[in-house]
C-alpha cells in the first residue's frame, strides 16, 4: 500500500488527475479506495457547537462571525453535562466520532478551555472518538488536549494560500499551518480540508489538496465541504458548485491521500442519495449526521439520523467503529504483562 502514498505532488500532476474523464477518474479513485480502505464502511460523525456565535474573525462564509448580520446570536459555552447527553444519544444512533466546535479565533488557557478538556475526557470515556475545532492552537494547548484523550483536531485550510486573502483577513495562512504543526507535536490525529464554492478557481482547489498531500504526514481526515450560502455574509450570492466538480474533488483527494478518511461534510444536504453514492464510490467514507438537522448552526442544514440510516441500509454500508486505527498513545490504558512463569506455562496456541 505504501507505494501509493506520496508527498511530492506537482500541480501539473494534479491537473491531469482532476481533468481525467469523469467515469475513468471515479474508477481509478474507487480502485485505490478499495486497496486502502474498507469500502463497506462509512464513519458517521456528530458535530456539536459547544460555543456558538460572536466570533471576532471575518471568514466570509461564516454565520458565526460577529460582524455579519446572520441571525446567529452569541451564546455561552455549553455545559459539559449537556455535551455528554448529546454524545450518548449519538452513540445510540451509530455515531463513532463526536466533533466539538467553538466559535473562537483561538483557544486560550482559561476556565473555558478547562471545561473543554472536561468535555473531551467525558466523551472519550463513552468510547467515542473526540475531535475538537477551537481555532488557532499552541503546542502547549495541543498537549493538554492530547492528555485529556483528544483523538483528532480539526483546522481547515479552507482554500489555497493564493486565494486565502480574499476570504479571510483576520488571520494568515501561515497561522493555520502553524496550528497543524502544533497538533503534529502530539499523538492527536489531524483533520484538515477545505471548502468548495468560495469563488476560487479549480487551480486553487488543487493547490489546497497539494498543500495537504505534501505535508510530511497526510492528515488522517480530509473534510471536503460545499459552501452553505448564509444570508448576511459576503458569499451569500455565490453560484452553486456543480456536482461533477464536487465528485472530482472527492476522487482527487482519495488518489492523493489514499489512507486518509475523506469526509463529505458541510453542504451534503443538497446532494441526492445517488450523488452521495457516487461520492462514496469515489472515496468519501465519512458523513456528519444529526438529530437536529443542522451542522454547527441552524443556518447550515444536515441530513438527520433516520435519513442517513436509511441511506446506509439502501447502499449496503455499515457504520465504522471508533478507534479503528488505534487510540492516541495518551488514551491507551497501560496493560500489565502476565508474570513470566505463567506465560511460559501456557498451552501452545493460547493467547
């Protein structure tokens, strides 16, 4: 499998892959997907907005930016007990990964961060993978999250470095890359992807994938989001992304990063079941589901548990279990070996 993993992709190579005739591209991605992943599995995730609204950033697509009039009000940090209750219900519905998002520019070492650590410990104890997206992160904060049992940290690059300044001015592209580096100083896995439909060119999408694929280690998770157009944001009038372009991005991401989980994330609600099935065939193997029909906020709809359970049944897919690739070292309980005398007396074939 290792011969399929590269970290030295050139832009001209990505263009050639992306512009392959569509059915041939899907076939190529599907073949590699079957070599690298279990094509019968789909990870179902639940996204919880633990701190909604009031963000000081100016991300042009975001309903939670305080400077835009989107109808999303600033709310306090959610109570850890409430988060645990949502996670328990999600587990009953086949969810194996709970993602907790806070509308912050950056994590800060304060009482609220301590509460997030409590949430991480609690949801991890339920036997679920925990992912957090809290904005910019220092190495010290990443280590605290790792010690609490965090499985993954999400920090999307959103788009190419070239196009980035047209979307966000309150942080630099390098700030995002620095957060990815901070996470890589721990055993926490990395979740990093982007958004389609911001007004970028095809080359910008490919440069985003090249940045991710040429990291020293590929992100374990790569979310592909489709812009949810929010009234009140600068991108509210953007044209829809054609489905064939979504499918090409899924397939190209799978070819570049065969071992990563490719997550069909925001905007999935606008895709039909047959369109989603093509995305799964081309290499997407994770979705977000909810009992509230929303992603982070009511402005970003999401299919619900019942609809997704019916879709998985129709397509013959089964929910992926948590920690399939192993827990981060910080969360693996120490297991004592049996005394030497007992081990040498064990019967042949005993384990």
